[in-house]
C-alpha cells in the first residue's frame, strides 16, 4: 500500500523523509519529495528490505522567510 503524500503542496515548505528513526532525505522541494516518496513506497513494497511501508514517514517543514542580511548580535 502506498501512503499518499499531502494533497496540497506549498512551495514555502520543504520535506524530510524518514524510515523508522532514520532520515533518508532532507530539505526536499515538492517535486523531489513526490518522486522520492513514490519510489520509496514502491521499493519497500517489492524489494526485500528491513523496512515496511508503515516505517516510512515524512515531515513538512515551513521555511521562514528571512532578510538577506544577517542579524548582528
């Protein structure tokens, strides 16, 4: 069973993909996330791995807009 990615994507977000507690991919844009998420779900379903589809998770992280200048402390 392939877990569905979110239906609405926001370009100000990045995505991290995990298998169990291990980060496999981090800071993916929408296009990369969709590709990797689908590929991982298919691979886990067909190949003999230590992972099951239930082990796959993703996290959406909203990027915070910042000034191009660095703050001085």
